[in-house]
C-alpha cells in the first residue's frame, strides 16, 4: 500500500511536469498553466495546514502568517535589496519555521492550549504581523512591494512555464512530506494525539516533541509556498497575503477533502479552485463565498470525514460517475468547455459518494459495508461459539462452587455474617503464615511513595501517603468514593504531579518526570471509562503501545505482536474492527491488551470491571490473573470486594486521602476501621 501510493505520487508529478515542460508542443495555453499553478499553491498550503490541524487535531486559523512571512521575505529581499530570488525561497521557509516553533512553544509548552483557545491564538498571529508590516516602511508601509522577475533558465521556457513548474515542485514536496509523515512513526503519534492526547502521552508518546515537529513542518512548507506565491502575483500587499481569505479557503479545502489523509487536501484544492474559476468565468465571483460556505456547512452535516473517505469506500462508482457525466457532456458538446465538463463530473461524483456513503442509504444497498465487528461475529463458527459458551458456563459454575466452599469475609457482601471468634483467629494465623511465605517469594520494591500529597486548590485529595509495592504483587486499592484512589493512579502514571512528596519506580525518581518517560521506565495504565484511539483499528490500538513502549518497534513489526496480545484477551477476531464497534466489556479488554503490550513492569487498572455483568466480570478476572501470572505487578482499583478477595495478594485502603489500612485481604477486610469507612459508624441510642 505504501509503495503503491509513492509510485502513484511520483507518476502524477512526472505527468504534470511533462505538461508544463512540453506545453508549447501540446498547445497548452498560458491560462491552463496559471490555473494549474494556482491549484499547486493551494495544494501546498492546504497540505501545510493539514499536517498540523488534520493529523494532530489542533485547528489552526494562522495559515496566512506563513503565506505573508514567506511572500514578504521574497518581496523585500529581492525587490528592495537585490537578493537573488532563489536564495529568498529557503530563507522564507527558515523564517516561517522559526515563527512556527515560537507559536508552538507558547501554545504547547506554556499554556498547553487546545481547541478554540489554540485557534484564537493562531488567528491573532497574522493580524499582528499584518499590522507590523503595514506600519513598517522597510517592509511595506502600506504601499505594497513589487517582486522582480528572476532570470529564467532557457530550459524552463517562458515565465508561465517556470512559475508553474516551481509551484508544482513545492506542491509535490509538500504532498510527499505529508505522505511520508502519515506512514511514519510521527503519523501514528499525531493520530493518537488527535484522538486522545493525554492517553497517548501516558502510553509513551512524546506529544510535545511530535506537535512541535508538525508545527515546524507546517511552517516551512507554508513559507516556501508563500515565497512562490509572491512570484505568481508579482505585487505583494498586506491584504493579499495576510487576509482571512487564505485560512478560510485552506480550512474548506482540508475539511472538504478529508483531514486525516494526505490526499484529502489535494482533492479539496482541485475541486475548490476549479469551481472558483468556473464561477468567475460566468461572472459569478460574488457567489464564491456563498457557495464555499454552503459546501462547508453541507460537509460538516453529512460528511464530516471528508470526500476522500467516501470516494475510497466506493471508488468505482465515483470514477464511473465522473467518466459518464464528463464524457457525456463532451460528446453532446452543447454547453461549456472541457473545464466545465470536468467540474460538473467531479461535483456529481462527489455528491454521489456522499449520498451512498451515508448510513441511511449505505445500509440499504447490497454493496454497503458492514461494521467489522458484525462481520467478525458472523464469521465465528457455530462450534466455536458453542465451545466458548461451554467454557464460560464451566467457569461460572466453578466460581459458584468456590464461593460456597470458601465463605467471604466480613464486609465482602451484604449477607455475610460475622465469623466465629475461633475461626477468625485461625484464619488470621493462617493468613499471617501465608503472608510470610508470600513476602519471601516477592521481588524487590518497584513503587515507592513517600509522604505523597496532592491538593486541588483547597481540596486535599491525598495527604502524606506512604506506600511500597513489591515486584510480583497484585495490590487492590480500595476505599469509599472520593478517597483518592484515582488521584493516586494519576500521580503514579504522571498524569498529575504531586504537590509534595516523592514517587520512585524501580529505583528511579519519577516525581517530576514527563508521563511518556514514566511509561518508558515501566508503568502502564487503563482508565475508568475506556479511552481507545477511535480512528485506529483494534489491532493498531494495541500496536501503538508496542511502537512507543519500552522496546519500540515499527508498525509492521508491532502488528503481529499486537495480535498475540489480542488473543490473550480473546479479541483477536475483532482485530480489524474499530473501537466504536465494540461493547463496553470488549473496550475494557482492549485497554488491558494495549497496556500489557507496552511490556510494563507495573500495570495500573483503574476500575477495569466497572459496568460489567457477572459473566463479564468473571471473564475479566481470568484475564487479570493471566496478566499477573505473566510476571507483571498489578495495582487494581475496584469496588467489588469479592473480586479483590479472589485476586489481590494485598489490599490498601484509602479514606479521605490517607492510607487507612494495608495488609492481607482477609485481615484488612476484618479491620473495624475499614468497616466503619465503608458502612459508617454505629449510631448510639
């Protein structure tokens, strides 16, 4: 797939370059070269915007800043200081790259801005630069700046051919860069940032680094394309390069084509620029903004994923519509010219792809796609399904027998009564003996918490928690709601930093360490509400943890390993499905598989059994046991005490942010202070 895409991109570039190089021999007028050059400029700008805003989800309104700085760099240096044009192009890219890094440092490091706040910050940048250029006479001074025509080598023919080929080269490099990013480790990181940035960071993705790389690449491409644009227009003014038209057009092109794929901006730019040209040719320039606004509103409502996803789902239908409509108009030859026919054909093909791609229409068609989860479920053989049901029934029966044979301790159920005093003493002695043997079998201390506290304003979520967790333990973390369990999990994983205290993992101080570095030391976690990467398949969700884990691998090598981890939690038959196709239990199992795939030393399970029915709980318990038996130390937050009584080698009870009890499950569950924390104090009458 990657090789095919690269070959197709190279072939398209060579064909388009041949059109420019041999335009005189082909009888191609300058009009078409100028139109193609304009399309190339917008492809480069839309691709520049898409690398940041589409791939990572940081919606930018500042594309005009790159166009303006790039254009004025060329205009001022070549027009006022006599610098060779070809030297100004890389300088434009360099200046825009530095500008992008500055904006990124403010947005990502100082404020961690996202959403509408990031959009407003980027919108402010071109306004500031425009005002600076307007009042500074050495740049513009309100008069505009002329770009001199450079000496064109004879090999390029005339100026129109040179401008077109230069714009084509920049556009090709931009698209090639976007293609390479999408199919690289960086592309996977940016997709994870778009879907769930904090999850990606805790999983091991250096989110700040990849966002800054995306900003840098976006700025350099935008600046170089802006330099070429200055030569195309010949006279640079503040309004022509810093105006709102540029970011708005770029956003429409990116959203129209599809923001998550490298080909999306190309599709959007080709359609929008040719449509604009046709409207202008019929004297409908005033309708441009109205039509573009309507297109954007329609897409947001019916095709938010863009045209590329719809065209890819039904390529033959779209291609057939383009050929039939455009070819039919050409044969009839009763209206317009070749551009009119192509535009109408593209519009019909796009509308057909959108309509057929809608859920309402697609579900009724015989060739409509079924969700991957439904297909996988339908392909499960009857004997396999029967076997799975038999295993589950046997497991449930075994749990019931075990529950009857071993009564639960006090506090583990509503119907459990107090144990006889003699039996309780015997149980405590046996537990102490088992505990001594268990301590001998345990390894060194993995997690050390010393006087850890975390405050949220005046709320003391945790207060002076001191705790050791040894290698090989399965520690149950329990306590009433609001006792600080999830806060402690967040501190251990690096999602929060403690107000004071020290946390060590395997001897390394991780108190102030970035979450992705903590993951590389050996910590992994799940979430109360499963948070998979929705744009990725189940297989790639797990592969991400391998790609960015302690022993990183490339995607093609990570996928087979991911399938083995999916088999551990019985989700291998859903490897090609997306998280939206899974139920709650399957999504929680997916989170476990993803966490284990990073090869952690410690696994933090935050209420991984919440919301499950009894059969699903039993299945999840078996999965947790298998993970623990593989040698991974586990800390599990859970409210089902009967489950912890079966799983945990030790219980830690938190109450109002402090450690209330710590020890063997039976001993802790019989502790009067723990019972009071759960059930309240007995009333005195």
